[in-house]
C-alpha cells in the first residue's frame, strides 16, 4: 500500500534544516556557496562586535581584578568563537555541531555566572543564533526558550524585577540573526534545486537526441545494409551492372536522406510522416525480398498520432529486416492503433542496440532493447501503449495504441487491431 505521508527526500522543507551542504556541493556554481558562507559569517561577526562594549563594562566594574580579567578573557574567547563557528560549524559532523553549540553556550554564560549578573545572559543571543544554525530547528527553539525563561527567573529571584529590555534584546537579536541564516539557507537550497533541474533537463534532452538518432540511423543503415548485400549478390551471380548501378543509386539517395534526417534531428526540427514511413518500408521490404502488405495511405489514423505511429512502423520494419527470415510483413492501421506483424522466425542476429524485433518473439525471453524502449517512451508521451510479442499464428507482432478520443466513434471494421479485445 502506498504511504501517502512519506516525504520525497529531495523535497525542499524546513525538515532539511540544518543541511548546509550546498555551501560545498555546487560544482556548476563554485562561487555561490562561498558567497553565502561569507554573508553569514560577516553578519555574525558584525553583530558580535557589541561584545567589546560588554568587555569594557566588565573592566569598569568593582569586581576583584582576577575575576574581572577572567571574565574579560571569556568574553574575548566568546567573540572569537562567534566569528569562527558560522564558518566552520556547518561543515562539521553532527557531534561536532553539538559540541560547537555547547562550547559557545558555556563561553557566553560563564561571565554572567562568574559575576552573578543575570543581565549578562543577554550575550547568549549569539550562542543561540549559532544553535539555530547548527541544530535541528525544534532543538534550537527549545534551547532558546529555556534560555529566555532562565534569564527571567534569575532576574526575578536576584533583583525582584525583570528587565524586559534585556529580554527583548536577547529575543530580538537572536530572531534577526536567525532570519539572516534562514534566508541564506533558503536561497542556497533553491539555487541547488535550480541547478539540479537544469542538469535533469540536459540529461532528458540527451536521451531524446539519442532516441531520435537510433530511430533515424537504425532504419536507414539496416536498409542500406540489405541493399548493399543485394548489390553484391547481383555482381557475383549475374554481373548485371545496370541493375547494380540502380541499387547503388538508391543507396546514394537513402544516404542523403539519412544525412538530412540527422542534421534536422540535431537542429530539433525533424518531423516524420506516417505516409513516408510506409513508402520507405515498402521499398526496404521489397529490396530484402519480403512481401509487403501495407496500407496505401494513412488518412484513417488521427492526425495527432501519425508521427508517433511513423516511428512504430519504422522500428518494427527495421527489426523484420534485421532479425527475421520472414516472407511476409503486414501493417494494419486504425484511427488510434497500428499493428506490424511478420510470419518469420529469429535469424539470431539481434544486437544489444536493437529492439529485439522478431528475435524477441522467437526466443520468447529476449528483453526489449533501445528501439522498443524508445517506442514505449514515445507512446507514453502521447498517453498511449505499446505491446509486442509472438503473433497468434507465428512470427512476431507489434501493436501501438493511442489514447481514446474524447468522443469515441461507433465500433466499425478496422477500429481495433486483429486478435485484440475492444477497450
């Protein structure tokens, strides 16, 4: 049963906090992560400059010199930590992050404890900001809530009243720094997601071009191979130069057409016609000595399906030429379906780059290769399906079905491929 509550691991959400890996995992934008890192570290360093005023205030106090010096030293260490933690903390492992927050919290709270002044707990705003940056959000919020309540209780017990201005500074500065971190975090992850989408688009386009190249060159080269074999046999057996020259002329025409198709494919403007594919299939089958039973035209097919059905005819006929010893190849078409069937068996010539064609039907266990995989993807793109396997009377059969029209026509002869149940 599908778990609808399961979250996509790549989905952007607050649950990914505090994942700052985008600072170092951007090979396509090497400077983007560094800029975000500098912004966060700079904001924290500028905010922590107020610790200088805290050190001056402690120095002008009336505490013993040793205690004063120790408190100033702790404030100085705390200020240095405020500058280093935002830079190195996000790159640390989980234990390192927790340790960093703990050290910062101890350094920030130590002067207040040594000097018995709850007002100095306001300086913990920087430690809490580091906690917001390095800890899971719920843990950081609990830490902040505990700190605020601790300062209020200490003020009430020690002074009899609460200095709400100090509490407001503690909360306000922490919230301001947390907002800076959250903005940087969101921008960084959105930038990473954008780069991922760009890479996926590039990969998808590469797959499309590879599929088109297979469809174009697979058929053309297979037909040219058959014609070259026929030309060789003509020259070896009868020496009929005129007939051989005719075959070579057709080969030249096919080569020019294939070159034009390749150029158009690379340019992204190639269109494919079912009528032209039927004509090309008839020519290729005749050259291979296979009797072709093909429709004269494609007007019966819905216009939006003619291009994708052209790919089906091209690939299926190519497989007959490559992998079958068929004597007959028949193509049947309907408004939203096309069927290509042969009466042959496997010649054992299937290659990894082909669709499997008749060899798949003969062996019964051959998997779909690049051709049938590409056809399946093309049919899925138009909400259609592709079926292939042994034909009921022997041979191999490929059937492609497009989506049903919005208003389905009344059943009539030719609306479903032979041997199938109406849907």
